[in-house]
């Protein structure tokens, strides 16, 4: 199928199927909405577009995935940053890259069919971007790992079925080789979830406590004590191809802001024009990273995309509030720019802080000397 035919097909399907009601921000309503929309996409043949056919996807090219994201954003479809983000952009790709055949067969169909929500259990109160310092332990007891500890900032953990969990499984190792990446059922005995209300007035994040939680060793992905390598592939997917839909949606918002800005507001138009140029540059970089990593895990250049996207998102949302006014209809409400402005403060922290991204770019891409450890 030609690119133009694929675009027309995607545009036609989206025009008939995008939900008319906006998504809820949290709770069971957000879960039900996300799963129903994913189920609709699956039944329409639009789930797992770039996933390999053997993993249940359509095996389409990255170019076709880009076209889909462009049409998805133009159709004002539900944000790709929803309760299914971790399942579709973290867990699924990680299982495809590092999971066992049994793990892929069990969990990938659930993700594509809209039957399971995943959350992430990486950060801890004293271990955020520095994952090598995390303290949560998992000790081997027969065929199980027994988990004890705490995670924090786990998005949608209160409505999730499963969690991608990173724990310390080798008490003797002093480096990242002590870690393991585990599939953790959120209904396992001993798990307590406490939602956290953000300044955007939504219960998006959670802290999770684990008290003698038993998980089969068969749930380890990528090998016991090899979790660092597995986690790096997870974060590479988040920083690279997962940003495509968000970047395209943001660029459309900036275009709309520029169109809404009066020609008499010269400084604001100049500010928006600069944002438009910057987002075009970041978007082009994201396309290149996606195309270069079509047959594997994105490399460290994905940090360029993550850094650029997170910082321009904050500046774009601030510009929107200034353009429309704090009491403007475009700003008010849970789906207004005011909510998005407050929520955007997390962007330069989640997925590795801006400082961490700059270290990765400097050390691994530019070959600069490593900073003090």
C-alpha cells in the first residue's frame, strides 16, 4: 500500500471512531476509557502497528507509524500519554526485545486487546534518575522472589493490573549488575498502593509498598541480575519512539496557538514562531531516531528527543497560558492549558531528569569526560 493510501485509510477510520467524549483524568473511569479505546483500535486493526507480526502486531514500517501518529494527532484522538502508555511503549517493546517466548505469549495479546493496564516501578524515595542506587530488595526463596521495599511516582498504579518492576536481587553486587526487571501482578498479596494528588488536581501518580510479596522467578525478564540492561532498553523506547505521537500533537497545538495570536502581538508571535521552529527540529530528530532504530532498540540519541521534548513542552504550555489568559476558556478545566501547564512540570523529571539526559548526550554521544560520581 502506498503512503498516500495508508494515510487516507487511517484518516477515514479515525474520523469514524475517535471518541467524542474527552478522557477522564484518573480513577476507574480513566481505566475503562483507555481500555475501551485500545479495544476499539485492536478490533479495527490499528493496534501494534509497528510491532512484529509474530508478536501480534501488523509489522508495518516506522514511516507508516509516523503517518498514523500524524493522522491520530490531527483527529484529536485521546492522548497517547494515558493509562496505557507504559503497556504500549515500555512493557510491550521490552518484552518483544528481551522477554521469553512464554512471557510474550502471555502478556502481549493482553496489551494489544486492551485487557491490561501496566505501571512502572523504577523510582524510589532515594533513587530516581540514579537507578543504580535503588534499595528495594528481592531475595530468592525456592522458585520465588520475595520482595520488600517501596516505589514512588508510579503512574496509574492504583488502576494497573501489572507492573514493570526493578529490584535489587544480588545483595553482594555493588553495581547495576545487582538488579532484575520483573513482571509484578498488582493484586499480589502484600502490595499497598497510595495515590498521590498532583498540583494539576489529578491522582496520576502513586507510591507502592511491598511487604513479603512473592513473585515467581519465571516473571524475571531478560535474566536474573541483568535488569540494568533490560531497563535501559525500556527507557530507550520511552525516550525515542514513544515520543512521536506526543511531539506531533504538541506541534499541532503550537500551530493553533500561532493561528490564534493577533498580528498586533508582535512579541507573542515571535515567541510562538520560535517554539514552532524548535518543535520542528525536535520532531525531525525523533523521526531520524525512529527510522534508525526500526529493527532494534533506540540508541542513546533518543535522549536528544526526550530532552528537547520535555523542555519545549513546559515552555509551550506557559506560552499558551500567556496567550489565552489565566481565565480564558482554552486554559480552564481539566483538559485546558492550565491543567497541562501544571502537569508539564513533571516532564523534565520523568524518564530521567534533564540533567541525566545531558550527561548521557555528553558522555555517550559526544565522548566528553564523565562527571564526578
